[in-house]
């Protein structure tokens, strides 16, 4: 027994030594697998098509394989038949191939063949080395190690995803897209054969270089595939007829601003977005077409965002008219730029005010000169209407009624609404913005405006917009406006047809109506047009990224045409033509038909309307009241001056003097009331006279003419009696009288002044104001 042990002990030691040597080399041979699969990023559309590609850190075109996609059978057959027929039989090296390569190299006196298996090529790609005998030995050891650790399928995937295909193209997916414009799974046999032979000598035989050699290699491989039964003779003939690519293709270049943003933000190499590939291309073309016309007028930039209202998915994202327009800063992302929103926030104030019981669309609002300390809002056209309905005020985008409404609703509550809805650009406190908040005195992003309007389209329910298909809503939807108020405002915006160019665009609504709103920032730096229907929310910004003032710029003339061109391009669902009234969440109330307030006992005509069921109580009509008149209705009378049985009661609309003044300017004297009986001992109505301009505590800056003479200011006064004679005083100095047209031009010095106006009945009004000039 001891004899046998002594006899086999040396063999055991030799075997143990070889095992130790094997373990040693296994441990010391590097296997830097981390050098593989260093992919560039792919940003994909909703349907999986590529929007944009990005190079790797070492400036290579190399992309990850499609998710959950096996190696195409065509590709596997072609590559293995060309590169390594015994791939599934060997353990990393093919001894006969190595011997053959050694013999050929020795015979020629130089390296003409490597005899490498696919596993060895993976080792070389993973750890590039000079072509020496030592390097070959290391590759062999690395190949053994790869075979031990990884499956054959994984090794083949390593090879296909990292093999060189000429120039800076690496990996089968990048090569397939670059040379044929399609994914590997879509390749024909002829195309597959081209890519199977390319990694063998990528530096010498590439499409466009040595075309004949590439053709011969491809055809030899196709014949081999036919001989081994992978393809039929008919397929062989048709595959040989396929042309060889002569040049590489450009990768898709859609939504580049969004792709760049996501590439910087998202770690994954495959980024699946919600963008609609087809619509993105169409809208980009529309922006480029409009840009030609707008640039002729000195307007350089356009941005656009389109959202699916049901899902909140962003379907179109255009940061500018052209990313490559370096002359006009095309790489700036206008969707995320903070700009003045102009009048685009008004619909939300009106909707909130409906819920607060301050107005309904039929409610009359004052459109008269109004002062809030030194701040005097003005309408865009410089005119005043006296009284307008809330509906008309919103349709015409009048500034004065909107500012008065914000003052009534409250700056802070409106500010808090904007914050709650997701607005991130309000970096000041509410009082710093003041009442200018509603006419563009803040900054907003197109992205955030679109989110706001999508919330309105979703019946007042606000939530985040979604850009990545993998995204989940980070916060629940917030019901910030009632469904009823949202519906009422959308119905108003549907009827937007302002005079001029906006009226022309109204015809585009045809069978698919659109609720839309425009806005122009102060100084005409930004133009906006936002449109919504049950299916889509579309936002368009037009202007200059540098913030240049342009008199030609306006929401109506510049942004609205782009909006409607995009709207007409979008697909329309016939089941989503217009919003359904949320009748289950609305109640009926009776309002005064003349004023739009809750009907009071003195209102002449009433109507029933639907309002949000949780709306606060609407104010009772303040304008209808009873007055007493003499028999011929030429004088008002009271208990101190009427003649028994020669007077009667009448219900009438009684407007304040300031409103009557502007109604008269429009030629409407139907609301003028007869004057009170002159010999009545009652005191005159203290509301009979009002100073319209200047406002109390107003600060007025007077410019000088070219000759250095300071300009005058025109003061205006309203009186309930249209023919009353008025006496004017400035700082107790008599200025003269007016009758019918109560306006007077004055030229006060710098400083504080007191203007006083008295009528012949002794009624009076006064204001203090300050004057300054350069």
C-alpha cells in the first residue's frame, strides 16, 4: 500500500502544481469587464423611435441593446459562421485555429492571422493590447476566465455590443442605425452579412471605402450561409442584389433641447419619453416656417409645448425654432425660460373669483380710471368702457377690471394659488409683486403656464406634467378651482374673438372649438398664446431670448397664428370635441339680467344661470333701486318736495357718476337720470360729483416737449347731471367752469396740489396729487 502511494505521489504533486498555477493565473489575470458596455445615451419617443443620440465619453457611437430583446437569429448565424463556427463547442480558445494562425504568421514573417475566437476578441476589446505573443497569451487566459464566469449568450452579447464597425462606430446597434437606419432586428440577410464581416477589418473595409472588397466578403458569407442551410438559394440571390451602403447616415435629431436636458439629468442609457415622434417632427416644421416670417419682423425665437390632457404626458417639446440656429441663440430652451406672462394669468383669477362669489360671467365690472396709490393700471388700447361684463372683460383682456378684481380677491390668496399649482418662479413675497401680478408683473415658464391651463382643462384639478414613461405622479392632484368655475371660464375663452388679427384666427375653430388666451408682456418683449380643448393643451411663446423690445410683437399677431397652425395639425378625437358641463356639481341661481349680480327686489328682469354648487353667495345687485318722479318724469322728487298724487315710483338702474361719464362718452345717455327738483330743501346727493383724473394721492410725472416746455395734464370730472355747470379750483385759485364736457387741461408746478370742483348746487369733490418732471 505504501508502495502505491510513493508511486503516484509525484503525479499528485504535478497535478496539484498545475491546479495552483491555474488558480494563480486565474487570480492575477485582469478581467476589466467594466470597460465593456460604455454606452452613449439614447433618448426615445413614446413609440420607441430615437429622438436623439449621444456619444460616449470617449466620443464613440455605441448604444445599449434594445431592452428585453434577444440576439436576432439572423445576426447570430451570420456572425458565428464568419467569426467563430465552433463558438458553442470550445472553452474560449480554438486550438486548431491557433495552430493555423501560428503557421501562417511564421510562414509570412508577420502577423496575418490571429486565430482568435469571439471570446478572445471580447478579451481584446475589453483590454486593448499590442499584437504580441505575450498579449495573445494574456487574451487566452482572459478568454478562459470569461468562459468560466459568463454564459455563451452573455459573451456573444459582449462582442456584438462592443465590436468595432469602422471609424468611431462601436456595437451592432450603432452600426445598424448608422449604416442602414434601422434596428438590428429589422435587418435583411444582406444587411446582416455586411455587419457580420465589418469587425474583422474595420479600419480597412468600411462602407464608402474599398467597396469591392466589402462586397466580396459579404457575398462569400452569404454563400456560406446558403451552403450550411441557414438561407435558401432564392434568399441568396436576392441578398446579393442588395446594395452596399456607401456612407453612414445621420442619427435622428428631434426635440434636442429636451434630449440634452434628460441626458444630463437621467442616469440610464435608454431614456424613454412621452414625446410623440410624428407630432414632434410636424410641430418643429411649423415653427421653422413661422420663424421665417417672424425673423423678417425682427422676432427671432419661438418655443412650444403640447400636452395630452388626459394623461398629462408631454407630446411635443420645442425649446426654440431651431437648435442649430446659433445666430439667434437657438440652443436656449424657451420652454423652461422665465418670462413675463402678460395677461395669461387672468382666466385663473376670474375662475377663483367665481368660486369666491365675487362675479359670474354676466356680472358687470367697472372699467374706469382707477388709482391704487401711485399705480394706475391702463388698458392696452388706452380707452375705458365704463362698465363691462366679466365675460367681456376677459375676452377683451382688459387690464383695469382685472386689477380691480385682484384687489378685491386679494393678492396673497392669488399668489398662494399660483404656488400651490406648482409655479416655481415666484421668488418674491406677494406684496412685492402687488397688483401688477395679474398683468405680467411676475415671471413664468411656458412649462408652468401649460401646466396651469391643463389644470383648468381638467376641471380645476392640477397635477404635474409627465415627461418620462417611467415617471409616477410625485404628488396627488389638487382641486384648486371648482369644476363649475373651470367650465364657465373655458366656455368664455372659447368665444374669444377680439377685433383685428385675433378675429381672423377665430375661424380656425370650425368643428373643433378651442379655449384660448393670448398675452403680451409690458414693453412688448414676450408674446404668448395658450389653447386648450378636452384633448390637448398647447402653449406657444414668441419673442427674443435676449429680451429685445419689438413693437411688432404681440400675442394676437405673433403667437396666435402659430397656436392655431399647431392645433389644426394635431389629431382630434370626435368624442372630445368640447367640455361637458359638470351639472352634478352646479346649482341654479337667479341673477339680474342687466347687471349679472344676484337678483334683488328692484331688478326689472332676471334670468336663471348655472354656477358652482360650492360657490360663495353672490352679491345682490347694487345698481337697481327705486326713485320717485313727477308725472312727466322730468324731475326726481322726494317726500320733501313731491306734490301729492302727482308723483310715482319707478325702478331704475342707477350708476355712479364716474361710470356715467364713460357711458356718455360712448354716446349712451339712456342711464342719465332726471335731476332732483331744484327747490327741494333736501341736501344734494353727495355722490353726484366725482373726480375721475387725477386720482387721490396720485404721483404724476410730466415729460417736457422738444422745446423744453413741460406738458399739461388733462383733469376729468363726472357728474350725475349731464348739463350741470362746474367750477374748478387749483390750490384755491379759480380756473374757470365747464359744462357738458367736464375736462380741463392744467399745468401745475412740481409739488403737491389740491384740485377742487364745485357744482352750482354746492356739491363738491377734491383730490390731492403730486407733480414731478425732468
